[in-house]
């Protein structure tokens, strides 16, 4: 059996080699050479530092997506919807996270477009430096986060760091604005989640009281209330209402 698998692997490798050697299908691959130890010490150190910074940025990219965009509020609200329905893992996590990501891209599209115009494209064209590009890219992100951040949360971090009162949102440091925006999003998401729980909680209470009055205390109320909650959610077009509420919550 192992011998057959070995021959299959050899055949696959030969076919791949023939494919890349055929000029009708692909251009020849460019020659790539890597030199180690031939560069200047300072230049090598700078390159190593740049690579380290790049890896660091890539590692914190998920945190940037979560804490600087609308993703936090959306994914928490969607999680509350599933919990209130009591459907366990339906919809699955992959579906909820995927929906939250695409809704995030939709909501953040104007902000990302502005970042692309004022920072990314000028930097790619060589018109501005990395530092200037970062500063210009931070302005649209600050504008979005500031519009969704409560003054109380912002003052919490400003007073702790003893930051002077800024004239506008552009002067607020990201180290202050990002955590303030994050806890504001958490509070808003939990408020929306509480409102989502109320109608389903009423159904659970009615079903539990009915079963107790009928003497059916051994029957789990969840088994009876789940079909009614799903029916109510479908009849009122629940996913439409949830997504609509999320979109409107970011227009304030």
C-alpha cells in the first residue's frame, strides 16, 4: 500500500514539473538568490528590525480588526441572538464570524475608502513616508471610533493618563481612544443583547408556567419553547431586524 502511494507521489511531482516547464502555460520562474552575511552590519540590523516590526503588525492585525472596527458589536449581538434562541451551535461559529466580518466591511467601507485615498495610495506612489501615511490613516479611523465612543469612557482613560483636553478628535491618542471605543462597543452590544433576550424570555416563562400547571415538571421546558421561539423569529423576519438594527446603530 505504501509503495503504491509512493509511485502516486512521484507521478504527481512529474506532472507538476512538466506543467511548470511548459512555456505555453506559464512563464519561467524568476531566479531568486538569498545572501547571508554579505551585507553591512547596520543595514542588516535595520532589515532585521523591519522584518520584526512587520511580523508584529501581522500578529496584531486580528486585534486591530476587532477593537478598531464595528466587528466587536456585531459578533457579540449575533452571539446573543443564538444564545437567546437556545439553538446551541446553530448557526455555527463560522457562519456568525463570516457574517460579522462582511457586515464589518460593509459598515467600514467609507472609512476604509478614505484611508485608501489619503494614506495608502499616496504611500504606494511614493508621495509620502510611512510615518505620514500612518498619521493620515489614523484620522478616518479616529473619526469613526470617536463617533461611537461615549464621553464617559473616553474621560476614564484621559484622566488616568492625565491627557490634556484635545481640541478635536484628531488630537486624541490612539492609546486612549481604542480602549475607550472597545468598552463603549461592549456596553452597546450588551444593551442590544438584553433587548433581544426579552421576547424569548417571555416565551420560556409562559411555557414553563404552562408545563408546571399541567403537572409535567419532568419535561424540559426548552424542548417545548424552542419550536415556538424559532417560529416567532421566522415570522418576524428576525435576521432582517437584527441586521437592520446593527446598521442603524452605527448611523448615530
